[in-house]
């Protein structure tokens, strides 16, 4: 009898060890994995299409490309609760519509912006959150739990800390993801905010999009260690390193940090190693080709997030139809990519947003003086 009990105990221990080995991605369904893949395509197509629209003369203003960094946004946002908060930066424009997407792209009550709102913002039209005051990412929504982005990267981490402090006092379990470039971690405000969050064990997950260049400043001139996540040691908090080209690895590391925060254990830093495909903005593309060696650009873009995700899905046996394997946007610049390189429903979804923006009127000129000062009643 004792022998049988021992065998049962051994089986239980083996089962426990197997559970411990499970990664967050291992709990995703096949449908979830395919949705992640499609969202990577969607984020890439958003970037490609806007670049094409500007070259056609149908769009004005500066574009800040997320090309080659899509896996970070998709992987980080996919596992959040709708009521969690996010704080995007200028290179995260797809985050505004990726929030709370989860296969229900057109659900009107989801806690993320619609593709119509985001495109209206880019075109500076009625129906945009910014009402034509900016054509890019200086937008947000308290109702949808999106902190308004600013040009001062890391400047929204204190806001996130304040929100999570209030949520903690109110007995909530929300988590806030803040997105920042690696260069912003050298700022004093980054230290102050992360330090504050660590002291008070606030549910703030700071995602560092380490694309190797802070505008024209290389990583080694902004951080004394090769891994930005090493900064977490100074605050006594976890520092995770994710492969920013692998949407599943980003998902794993961010969900580990989110789980840590939701359990009341405080903040984390998640460094996602990636590479910026183009210049800081499209105004910097020509210059970026000079201050970055061509071999570095080719090396940095060698592992395209679409190709990396495709290989993972093939390994899982989730891609087994010719249709699922027929769209190859990876490795192509915006000028070379075509609609045929993307799933038709991705193209259709973005077309809805762009057509809405093009057909929408400009706000009335009188609006320019509104919302600058507190209006008297």
C-alpha cells in the first residue's frame, strides 16, 4: 500500500513540476495564437498603409513608424483585462486600437479606440480624440483606460503610478503598462517614478522598447549595461528580458510581470530587445541611413516579427492550410509591400478607418480656441 502511495505521490510531484514548466503562452488556445498572428499583420499593415498614403499625398504630418516592433505591442496588450490601463508612446500608435481587441475588432463597447477614431486622429478630422490638434499619438481616454501620451518619454510613468495608487486604495486589481524607449531610462523622472512604484508596490509594468537608438543616440551612450532590465536591481523589483521580435516571448514576459503586479507584489521592468526599422520619424529616415551602418540595419531587421511568429505557429501545427501561409509581408519595406501580402480582413478593417477619415470634415476653426483654458460657466 505504501508503494502505491509513493507512486501516486511521485506522479503528483511530476504533475506539479509540469505545471511549473508551463509558460503563459502554453495556456493560449489555437484561436488565440492565430489571433496574435493576425494582430501582428494588422499592426504592420497600419504602418505600411500610412506610409503609402503619405507618399500619395493624401496624408500630412510626421509618421513615427512601429515597423519591426509590432510583436512588442501585440504581445504586451493581448493578455490584459479590458479594465487595465496602458500608456503608449509615439511609436505605439497601433496600441490605441489593439487594446481590448481579442478577436472582436468591431465591438463598439470595447475599451480600446476604434480604427475610425485612430485614423481620424492621424488625418486630423472630426471624430478624432485630439480634434485636429495633433495628427499623431498625443491622445488618450480616461473612459477607455488609456493615459494620454506626451513627447516627454517616461513622463507618464508618474501618472501611471498615481493611477495605480488610487486603484490600490480603492481595492482594485488593475495593472498599468507603460511603454518607454531605452533612452528614456536615463532620465531622472524614470528613476523617481519607478522608485515610487517600487516603494508602494504599485501595479505598474514598465515596458522598455529597446530598439537600440534613442533618436540618434546609440544604447551604449545612454545605458552603462548592455541590458536595460539591469536597472530593475536598483529598485529591488524584477527585470525581465524579452525577445522583442517574438510575440510569444513578449507575451510570456509581460504576463509574468502582470501576474506579479496583480498579486500585489509591485512593479516590474520588461525590456523588449528589438530594432527600429526606419528613422526616429519619417523626417529622419535619410539621416538614419547615415548614422547607422547598413550592416547594422540589415542585422537588426533580419528576424522579422511576422516570420518569427509564422515559424512558431508552424511548429505548433496551427498553420496547416495554404491560405494561412500565403501572406508574406515579412522582410519588405512599405514601398515593396502590397495588399496581397496581408490577410483580406486586415486590409478591409484598416480600409474602413481610412475611408472614414478621408470622408470626415475638418473641425470648425472656432474650435482652435477651445479647451485651452478652463471655461467659465
